[in-house]
C-alpha cells in the first residue's frame, strides 16, 4: 500500500528548496523532498545523480503561478474547481490552469494531474456554455504536444462551434494563421462530418480527453 502524504511527512522531514521565476519575480518554494520525488519525475531525475542536493532552480518555462498550483497538488492530490462568478467574462482567468497543464507535462510522473485539469477545464466551458477563446487557442495550442488531449479539445470545441454556427470562423483567423497544425486539425474534423453535425466535445466522457498513456484506461472520474 502506498504511503499517504501525511505518513511521508512524518517519516522524512527533509525539505527541498525550489527557485522558480527570474529576477524580481523569482520565488522560493519549500516542499518535503520525499513527497516531491514521488510526484515528479523531473525532480527525481535531477536528484538521482546526487541525493544530497536539496536546492533546485526551475527552467524559465515553468511560471511561478503554475508552480504554486503544482505545489498545492503535491500535498493535496487535487486541483480546485474553477469558480464561476457573475464577473466571469470569457475564459481569461483559465490561463493559470492552462499554465499548470503545460508545467505538469514537464514535471509529473504520469498524466493524473493533466487529466484532472482537463476535467476542470471542460466543466468550466460546459457550465458557462462557452468555447475556448481566440487568445487561449493561439497562445496554448502550439505549446502543447501534438497528441495532447488539450490540443484536441481546443480543435474539437472550435470546430463544433463553427459547425453549429455558434461562432464565426473568422473569429479564429489569427489562430488559424499562426498555427498551421490548428488549421489542419479543423479541416480533418470538418471532413469527418461528411456534411453532418459534429458531436459536441462537451457531452463526451471525461476519459475521452485523458492521456491513457501506455494503454492505461480510466473510469472517466479522475477528479
């Protein structure tokens, strides 16, 4: 049986210092080292050559806001549900969740955190009856892996919205121009319809947008 975070903390009090960010925006995070190694292949690999090392500096691609959420996940094994308030206008405040999704791909041992984030992100769009904005598609599409479920969700959501006349294709012209892969994914999706309506990505099971690495399946309920 795997130890719980509390059991790990009680058994090993060694602390790792992680420097994140640059210049005035740099922050230092203190995390129990054994727990960090269990959750992160990135830190486990860096620690393997010298286990006495307890100070790490992260690549500049990992932001402070993303690592702050990652640190919470290390201890809590969950990610907060995205709050939907009356001030919610579009999906601008989802940036930190996309940021964490990108960071998790570099830091984590498996896809559990990314799968959990996908569930949270899809729940937000489903609850607000919206689709990913031009800014988020343009910024995050090319930063994700080719087979990334997040990339596929972006493409399916926009293609579905265009197909159902919920948005105009010209609204996404900048993203299409900036990311040839995005344009190609849209074309493939439109060709697959053979003139019929595309299935909404918001009614598909959660596990359709999970990684399922090495044939791993799930019950659709990561969160």
